[in-house]
């Protein structure tokens, strides 16, 4: 270790990360007083850690190693009770009522109360880890140090253990310093991360700043992608394996389309990165199967629609998780499609269109109480053979939507209630799907090469489909 300097605040969940041999475990041992640094000092509550007597240090710091073992067949309760040793006056002291109450509390908190009379060797690895966590909490420490606490645990036990720790930290202002091998788990639970490299501090900051691609490349020597967690504002690191993919194979052809009165389907030979507004498989994901399904009823419950759709997919031999399904009440004969190949990308667009319930989006509130007897839907599928940046998917949607609005304006499609030019139907769907191979496409706005082509084709196909309608 060399020139390592950082500060951990009270109540903070602080993570230490770094590749093998970077000094993580050595640092944890120095912080817990197991080994002394050759140079420099470690302060705990403004007091040098070397000035603490062992028993006083044990009242303040608890340590949970990677794998805690016991040489005796202690029961769960006896093992947890060992955590009270630092608070006893001598080795032969009996547990007090206060000790028993604290042991009961931590057993309840770690969900181990029902196991208290079982011996340690009767427990699974995850249950053992919870017992040793309870033992550490029974010490009533101000700081707990953990060396890869989730190592060898399955997903459920990893989450359970860290949720328990995080909860105790929030409720009792416990300070947690933990070594992590898994960068994504460290990001999810830690307030700050210290990234070590060859015994030195590379960076110490909030997880979203530490896990930047440049830091991972410099320290771990590998390129990663990073994405925001879908539920919380935390960065997640993703490895991308090397893949061999033919750049010459034409992936989008009309042969992959199937037309019936019930549906239009498209099967891609490879999964496509997709962003869509569909109610079935919508949002973002990777899909090979795309279905535009005719729905005769004006409105059915979403549960009923999902059930019927799964039955359709089963008939087609398609797993629901592999498909995106859009819905339309427009006769599927009212469709238009076009395919374009350029030196930078290939584009395949399929449109079905109807405007029986076209509305002006700027006056949408006027339709809130309206009884809908007819439904018109403009569904637009855009398949791109190219590698789009994430934001380019959104730009493609914006461009296609602008082109749709222009087509409705030129065709003089009006909102029947407000008598103003309509901008679309409330049930319209749009889908962008890309191969993510070949040339990187930085943008799909209306003046870019890809965006201009999307705008031109969508505008033309919507007009063509509406004329059929």
C-alpha cells in the first residue's frame, strides 16, 4: 500500500473495489487493527487505532471475514452470544438480561431466531453468513468491516445479507466498510467507492463516478459498457464478449414477413435491440419476433389481450419473452412497406394505418369523456441494420413521429371533435429495432442521413396506407 488516504463518514456504506492483488484485503486488515501499517496512521473517532486496547477496539469495530468457521459445534444462539464478549467484564462473566435482549434482537433482525437451537454445521452457507452477521451486530459496533461478504452465496442470500446490512446502517447509523469483487453489487449498495490499483488509490467517489468506462479500462484493463439500473439511479457495468457476425448477410427481407387477416409477423434471424411503445414486450430489450395483431374489439382489458396474445404466440411457436406485439383495429390489408440499402445502413419499414379516432394531441383533454366507438391505429415498425447509440433510438422515434404528423397534415386528417388537424391516434405504436452490427450510427435526428431516410419513408408509407384505408 502506498499513499492511501481517505475518510469514511459515520453511517456511511463504504465499498472498496479493485482487481486481485490491488491491496483490498491488506487494507481491510489494517483498518481492523489486525496488521499495523509500516508508515502512516489510521484514526477512529479522531483517535489513533493503535491507542485502543483490543477489547475497546472490539466494542467499536466488528469484522465479518469471507468465510467464518467455528471449531466447535456451537448452536446459533451460542455463536451469536460470542459477540457480547467485548462487553463482559471477564471471560467467566454470565450473560446479562441486556445481553440476552440484544441477542434476541439481532437474531430476529437477521431472521435466524427460529434456528437459534440448531448447531452451525446444520446450516447452509447463506444461513451461516447470517449467523456471523448477527454475531457482529451483537457486538454493537460503530463500524463493521466485511471482506467480500457475499462470496460463495447465491443471489437470494446475497441480496438478503446486503439488505440487512443496509437496513441496519440506515436505522442505527452503523458505518460499513466492505470489500467487493462484484462491481454491480458494490454500486447498488454503497454510498461511495474506493477503487484501488496496485496498492494506490485510483479514485474515491460516488459509484456512478467511479464506475466510468475510463476508470475500469485503466484499472482492470478491459472495456465495458455501463447502463443505469432500471429501478434506481445506480450505474451497472456490463461486459460485452467478442462476437463474430457476418456484415454481408442481408437480414431484412420480405420473405421474413407473414401476412394473414389476424396478424403480420416478422422473424429476424438474430435478436434485435428494440425500443417500442407496445403494451406487450414494450420498452427496451432484445427480440427476434415481431407481431402486429389485429384486434376486432374496440377495447378489451389488458389482461384479456395478453392472454389471447400468448395463445397466438404459442400457435406460432414463439416464446412470449422473445416477442414484441403491437395491436391494431385496422384491417391489415391497409399496409405499406419499403426497404432501402445504403453504404452505411439498411432500412426496412412496415406501416399499417387508420385514423378513425385521430386526435389533435394539443387538445387531447377534450377527449377525456368521449365514448370511443371506433379505433384507428397507425403502427410503424422500423428495422435498421446498423449500430445505434442509445439516444439515436429515441431520435429515430422522434423523427418518425414528426413524419407521421406531417403526413396527417398533408392528408388533411382532422380531429372529429375539435375540427383541427390531427397528430395521430391515442393507440398508435412505434418500434425501432436495430442489429447493432456494422457502422456506428451516432444520430437519427431529422437532418442526419438515417433520420432523413426514416422521415422520408415513414411519411410516404403512412400516406400510402391511408389511401388504401
